[in-house]
C-alpha cells in the first residue's frame, strides 16, 4: 500500500500540475518526451526523428521514431554497452519497440491525452535481473498541457505499468515533469519518476524516485543537441550524477 509520505519535490510538481491544468493554454506542440518520461506530444504525420543517446560505460542507443499520422507514432531502438572504450562490446538482447496514440488534442479547456507502450529502459540491460538499469515505462497514459509563462511552459504527468520487467516488482507507478522554452532555440526540462515498481516499500520519497533534468538546444535546422543529468538523487548510483548526451535529427519524408 502506498503511504502518505510524500516529500518536497514530488509534492511541488503535483501542485504545479494541478495549477497548470486549470489554465487556458495556447495551441503549442509538445515534445514527444522529456528526458526519460513520455509526454502527450506526437510527431506530425510523415515526419521522423533519428536519435543517438550516449550514456555511461561507453553505452550507445540508436533509434528511429516515425509519425505515421497526426495521432499515431511508432519507434524502434537498439542499444549496446562499451561501444566507446576498450572493453568488449556487450550487445543488447533485442531491439525495443514504442507506440504512441494521441486520444485527445489539447484545447483551451482540456489537456492533451495520449496512451502508449515503450519496452526500452535506460542504461545497460542487466541479464541476471531481466531488466534495464532504469525500467521501461511499459504501458502508459500521459496528460500534457501548455500555457504562456514568458514563453511556452509545458506540464506533463502520467501513470504507467511495466508488464515485461516485473520479475521482482510489478507495481504501477507515475511520473511528472515540465519543459520551459527559454528562447526559440533552448528548452530546459525536469522530471520526477516515482519508480514505485523499483522499490520494496512503495513509499513516494525522494530516496526511491528518479529526478532528472536536461537542456535541449536546436543547434541547427532539424538538429537537436541535448545534455541530460539523470538520477540526480543517486537512487541507483551513489558515486555521481549520470550525464548523458542525446542527438536528434528531425525531418519529413
């Protein structure tokens, strides 16, 4: 049973989400994701994103996501550890899949709603535990809303259930986050993943969840450069905050 022990950061994000959902917002496209959590954003039809994520231990994840229609988006990715460095490359066990479908568009009175599935977690795959270092979202329902606050400010939240990495913990979980446009080129992001399917107690505490932040820069037309700071609370890694670089190329076909 989830306790009422809710600490500072998740409480603040819940309050911000509640306030944002009550605001009238302009029509503004949400990004498909923040750092690790999905938003209700979706690629327009006939567009695609090619992504390359570089993470610790020389790990590399590559993938492509395609907007088939203005509501339906599909993706596939593959990762390997120690691609960069002098250790033997550890290839991923399988390609991973993603699908997103936007149920309702954002209006002046209602946020956008989206359902989806993603089998790709973050970090290396741990064979002994049959899971990624940070579990995949699995099945999810996401709500997103934008409003003006000296430029666009997007608020996102959702619930998720992972049916594939549930060998030791099969609880549902939730996540919250925001993206803030600094100017037309630079966006800052932050998110909190409660990770209730990754702890024994189910307490909603800073010690158990993941707090991540990032900066996304539209460096050139179609090309995004992103720096992410993952597991700021050092939930799994007690040495230092994990730093990642992600490159995106966005275009139409």
